[in-house]
C-alpha cells in the first residue's frame, strides 16, 4: 500500500456522513507509524470533531524510520507536527528553528527500563544490571540517570532493538517504550517484565507534543486554537469513549497494528497516567506549564545534556492550552 493510500482525511469521514460543504485543508504529521499512542488525533478525524468544530479537513501523514515530517512543516507543506520530548524543542531553539510547542499530549515520558522479575524489584536494583540502552538514550536520559541516580557508563551496552540478549540473561535490563517492549517481552518471552517508568523517577519531560511554526501562531492563532481544542477532545473521547472507529483508521494506516496491540497500549496509557495525570487533571489534557518546562530545562543543564543560556521559553507557549477543554467528556469516576 502506498503512503498516499495511507493518508487519512476527515473529508472522507464527512462525506460518509453526508457533509457537502468544502473544508479548510489542514495537514498534521506524526513522528512514527500509526499506533494507539496517536489515537486522539485519529479519533477527531474518525468522529468528525475537526470538521464539526473547526471546518478542517485534517490529513494525517504517518511518520516512520525513513520519514521526516518535521522537515515538511519547515518547508511549509504541513501545518502541525507531532514532536518528541522537550529536548527536541530545546534543540530547535538552539539551532534557530522557529518551531513552537503548543500542547503536550503526554504528561509523562513513556520511556521505560524493563527487567526480569526477581532481578530488579526497584529502580535502585537496576544499578546491579547490565542495561541495554540505545545511542540516543545514552546521550539523553541515561546521562540524567548517571548524574541524578548513580548509574554508570560501564554498565551500559548498546541496544540494537533486538530483545534476544535481554530474554536470554536475567542480569540484563533493557530500554523500552511503555506500550512496546513490555508487550514484546510478554509475547516472545512468555513472562511479564518488571517495568520502571523514567518519568516516575524524576525525568520530567513532556512527550508527544504538538508543534507548529511561530509564523502560524502569529498569523492565524484562531486556526491553532481550534486544532488544539479539537485534538484535546479527541484524546478524551479516545481514552474514555468508544475508540473503535479511530482504531480502524490506525490499522488501515499501519497493517502491522493488531487489536491486541492497540488494546494493550490504551490500557498502559491509562494505567500509568501518560496522558491524563498531574496538571492535566486540573487544566485538561494537553496542558503545558512554565514550571514543568523550566524544571526539565534546568535538569538537563545540570546533567550536561543541554547548554546553559538557551532561550528555552521560545520553545513553547501556553497560549492555547490549560483551559479545561474537553474535561466534561471524561466520566465522573
């Protein structure tokens, strides 16, 4: 199936519902292949929220290992993009790239370390293991683990995204994504690993941000506001309503996604409070606060991952979030 065939638009949904009026085209690019971790965006396409609330024909362009959707936004071919964590945002400021975070969907970074049951029962126990950490992780969060928690460079070995060395040795721990590696270990290893979320140990970065160009914010703030609000509603509906239509779009865009993978991911997003926790409980999904961004910036400066003196406040704005949008869609209990 070609990438063009994978492009999902709210227009198709609107036509199925009998909508006849033309909509404004809006392009949103994700930073990886379609999955449940992108569910709220697909939800607002599937249930027509982007159309009904904003009059937007939203086209979702999936990312992937050979896709650079952020470059398309920089080139003016995309309106909004799914960012990674705040390190990416700080780097953009340092490099003079006028990209701004306008919402933070994940209040907790979903990076985890997994271990065999019995080999590590606490975060501190991980210090006794050999840890498989990829190069990107070693240069970022693992530097924080060394500085803040006493892990060592010597205990780290490169992670090649192959779980076999971990499965074969109980004295080995492995990096992972909350909804990916633990699922893989359960399926291939036949056991549930112990999972340690780095966010719960103090790694305070947001993740799965929504970003746009500074010029878009300046010239069309109403467009930005409506996209953010409709996206937030999509996330409430995806987590707490019926996600089935969005899941079908996800599976259409990524045939490797299965119902059990999606169900597992949704469960973990909710169980660990990845989307709806912390300040989001008071301010609404997508919340961004000055305190959190500054805290993480200072943490990364202390760790040596980020240079001091960067104008980190230019990397984000709270203008479009923290208004409690969509909170009425969440069940009372």
